[in-house]
C-alpha cells in the first residue's frame, strides 16, 4: 500500500465522516441531546482533521480545527446547541465537505464563505469562555514532542549530531564546547506503573552525549520492609552534551511528572555538590538486542560489572514489580473470569451492532447480476423446451423445474439486494440544498426526512439526486411563502418540507410535501393560456391544471429566479423520473401546500413489460408508460390529414401511432381495428395510442443494453431475451411518440445504462 | 525478534498509515478499531507496546488505557497516545489514565518509530 492508496482511503473515510457529521447535527437540531451524538459529531470532524494533517491539507485542517474547537465547547457543555448554533454548524459541515472535495479534486472553495464561518464559529466558542482559552491555536503548531534521538543501529551507541533550532548555524562551535551537565534523576513509583522504565531513559540519555553514571542504592530497604512496587533507586549522571538542558529534558519528556529531575550545568553542580562522585562508564547499547529487560535477568552477565550493577538495580525494580503483579493477579483471579466473560459478551454484541460489512467493487456485483440474468433466461428456456418436448408432462421433471424456477428467482432477488442501498445519502444531500435555498430566498425552512433507510438499487439512487434537488428547489422557492406571509396566514413562520421514502408494492415511493401556499391555479391557468398550451375557454379540472406545470417550458415564476430557473422546469423532472421507469403525480391544496409523489422501480436491471407483437416481431413495452389498453372499434377511428388518424376515447381524441410503421417494420399502415391500442402517456404529458398487432402478456424481463452489445437503435431503448431464447426489443415510448409528431427518431435516453 | 505493536484507532486512514509506517520500520503490527476491540485483541496478541488514539467510539483512549492498566498481565506495558490534542489538559488526562508517552498527530513516521524505540527495550 502506498500513500496514494491511503489518500484514497482518507477521502472515502471523509465522505463517511461527513455523512455521520450531518446526521448527528440534524439529530441535535431535532433536540437530541444524547452525549454520544455530540461525541460522534465531534469525532467525525476530529477524524477528518487528523487525516488531513497527515496529508498536509492545511486549509482543511485549519477549518476543521476551528470547527472542532467550537464542537468541543458543545461537548463540554459550555455551548448550548441551540437552533442558531446548529445553523452555523450545518453550514460549516457544508464548507467542510466543499474543502474536502477541493482537496481531493483540486478546485477552489468560496473563501469568503469559509472565512465568515470561521469568524462565526470562533465567536460561538468565545461567547461562553475567556477569549484566550478559546482562541484557536494555529493547528500546524509544532508538536510539543521535541525531537527524540534517532535510533541507533544494533552495533551500539553512537552520538548522533543533531541541531536544535536555537543552535542553528552555530553547530560547529557548540560541538567544540559541549558543556557538561549534572543530572539527578529519582523516579517515583508512578513512573513504573505507567510503563516507563528507568533503564530505558538512561539509555536514551546516553545517546545524546558522553556520560558517566552513579546509582544511589542507599535508600533500598531490607527485603522484609521493601514495597515491591516502591521506587528506591536514584541516579546521578554527568553528561557532556551539545543538546543543552532542553535536550536532556526531552529525554525525560514522558517521565517528567513521575520523577524528580534536576539538571545543572556541571560548574554549578560541582560547587554545591560535596559528595564525591565516582564516574562510571555507562554503555547501555546491549539493551538494543534484548526484547525486554524484565524477561532477561541475565542481561548483566555480558556487561562490565559496574554497569551491571546500575542496570541490575534498575531491573530489580521492574522484576520485583512483576513479581508483585503476579501475586496480585492471583488475588484478582476470582473476579476476573466473570468480568472478562461479561466484557466478551458485550464486545460480541457491539461487534454485531457495528455491522459486518465488506467493500466490493461495483463491477463484480454487476457481473454477478448479469450472470444471474443469464441464468434466469436459461432457466426459462429450459422450462420451455421441456414443455415442448415432453408431452406426457413427467411430473418429477416439472416439479424439479418449478423448484429451479423458484430458486433462480430467489437468487435474482438476493443479488438485486446486494446493489440495494438506502436513499439516505441522497436525502442528506437534500438537507444541504434546502439550507442553501433557504439562505438565498430568506425563507426559514425545516426539512424533515422519513424512511431514509428505504433501499433501492444503486443506479436508481444515483439518478435520483438531480430531479430531487430540482423539486426541492421548487418546493422552497415557489411552494413556501415568505415568513411574513406565513405569519399573516396564521402559519408557523418556519416552512416545512417533508421528504419521505417507502416501499409500496415492489416499488419505491418518494414523496415531497411542503406546507406552502399550494399551486396557484389561476396563475398556472393564465400562464398556460399565454403559452398556448390550452385555449382560453378550456374547461380543466383542478388536477389537470396542476399537471400543466409538467409541460415543457412552463414556469410560473414571474422572473426566472437564480434557483429554480436555470432553464429547467418540472417537465425535465418528469422526464428524468420517467427515464427511470417512474411516474410522478401531484396533489395540491390551496393554502395548505403540495405533495409530489414519485413511484420508481427498485432496480433498473429488470423491468415490468408488456410483451406485444408488431408485424411478426416481438416487442416489450415498459408497463410504466402504459395507461390502458383497448380494442379500437371502427367507429372510433377518424382520419385526420393525409396519413394521420385519431381515436376517440371517452369523448376526447388521441392521435393513433402505428408502431410497425414508425419502426419501419411494414410499409403500410395496419388496420387499427385488427390490432390493439396501448394508451401511453408521453413526454409533455400528452396521450398517444400506440397500435400493436396483439398482446402476448406481461412479464418481468432482464434489461440488456443494446448500446453496450451492439449500437444505439432509434426508437428502441434496450433488448431482452425471452423464455424461448428469442431476443425482444424494448420500445422507447417517448422516442416513438416523438417520431409520430414528425420528428425523426433520434438519440434518446435509453433505459439500459 | 520483531517487536509487536498494537495500534488502536478508529480512523481507517490513520490505521493504514500506522500499518505502513510500522511495517516499514520492521515492527509486527496488530490493529484494533476502538478501545473495546483493543482490549479484546490485547489478550491474544501479547504486544510489546501499544499505540492508541484518544477519540474513539464505544471506548475512548482514556478508558482503554485504564482497562489495560487494570489488566494484571499488561499493567506495565508501554502505551503511547496518538492524538491531535496537543493541549496540556488532554495530555494530563492520558497520563493520569496511565499513558507512558504521546505522539502528536499528524505524526511523522520517524518520530513515531523513535517514540516506540524510546519506551521499549
């Protein structure tokens, strides 16, 4: 694994943490005060900062640090996470996401926005505590750990030339006049209980200069009075080093709290030191090869006797302590098994709760899905040939086949479930969209999401974000009123947009509800008249008027606003939903708001289709496009112009489209009375009657991309393989309807991707 | 003999960086994702030194260190705290819990290895 891969992992992790962050903040926003929620939020930012630091992503680190500081105030209870505070935090989460993206893909971030937020965050952090404490320190601040001595090789100790900033440039001079220090070091018992080790500290000290050492054993009591975990030894070291007092202190950095440490320049030390000191040559390099002192009591054997004394003394402390540990272990043993059993049970539960997941390349899943598709087809073919060849209908074969069929269906469902993912990430993105629009429009909006864990195929999720974003923009921009207006109408000044997802009869239904003013039908009607969509005297039901907003080029906003404008209307939304094999409908109550419901298939890999025959060819028409089917009667068919024909259905006229003619399956128009008409709803909301020769039945088919295997064919969305092994083409209804209007069949969005 | 290091960190990024750094430096590395798992793994892997993060779900670094120090077999094992917190308060809490030393993130591979060498024989 190299740094690039770790970097990739970092950004994946960032995405997860950002989602975690947003979820947590939204929970807090809803009044959740669980400390674990606050902790999770804090950890998310903290992790991003930690990783970003490792990759020197300074902008990200700096912002995360300020954010973290403020979150820490919330965590410690110094700052109440009120709605206002959370508003700033949610915006900060957005900026953090932007910064992460910028760090990954290059590009820039709106600096004024992030700078303004940094100020707000700092203000929040400062609001409740003295400014000095909350002032964010520069994150890249030099770590407190002073440079530790570099490891030596196993051949033994050697002083390593090392320059400290203070000594920069003067190194030569300093080396020549390396001063001698006298260090007295008396560890306390705590030093050992924290895993520090006197012998190791002395070894490290020996690495920064030439030293001699004296071990004071005078305090060691007789064995019967010795506390096995006490500390009775102390050392006086004379060391000649160019690292200065600071360098010596850095050796004892981890131990400073748990020992008495005194460092003096030798001249002073000699002056007040009356005790004669015997310099002892000290070489701890032997320690290098020993894994652990305590485990190797014979270490002293290889060392000069004097050194051995010093080392052995240090060891005694460790050795004695371990003996004591063993003794106390026995005492604790009784409680230990119970405690550890409980701990294990807890751990196991927690591990289950955390969820066992693996990461799989999407390609592999797709390959599996394709294979399962083949399996389904193969199974269908097998059934068919068995039925054809076996007139006696041997029951055991038939039963076996039935079981096979059931199994393949189960495999198919399970494989589809692998690709299924909760809609949560998309819903979370919507939260951001709402915040941004609310900000720009000056409206106060609350987004409530429900059923975020509803699962749907990944491809559907990916394609859902765009239409949903657009609808949310519309809901906030056009649906909700300004706060003053809402107050006047007796409503909560804060508007509510509710986004829900649920499964209903094998499809996913996503509803977007706002509690705004509802559709202004007068305005919509007028606009439709102005745009020549309807005649001035058209008699339309409320529902029909509402549906006008799905017409191409329709926009009720008087001026194209910055938000919902962008040249796309609800017609585009409707088209993209339909391209996903979905339907969209609208319900609106004046003064109470509107609800948009979308019903989408759970997967794009299979499709519910109606199998039809056209000029001897078998075609599949997506079931979602079909409104109804009917057998035309001669009296209902009317000619119109040279070639056009209309069919009258319940007092309204609908253009008749001969599919065989459009696709060039035949040269002449078929006789409508001999066929079947499929009433379809197409792009723009208009209805057309598609003429086919016969309906064979309904069936779920596995979609095979034509583009991937052959090339794009106008009027055809994709292909599938039927039970008898024949290839059937899936009709691209919108393209066919478009062609009937005189447009030539052109490249259209296909069903298979 | 290779020294065995147990690392405890919830961040996948940091875990991977630790793994690469420590393996390159010739250590045997065992990894856990949080304090609870750390304590679980501890028994099996018998490490020479532990490197742990502070902010973790389920059981944070402080709790983890206390747990290790309560374990009769490991109460004298060196524990290095790996954290972005550079302020004295957190360092102190870690020390009180029984940490041997600390490394401030973003860690520099040399410093990490040095710190481990410092607290192990």
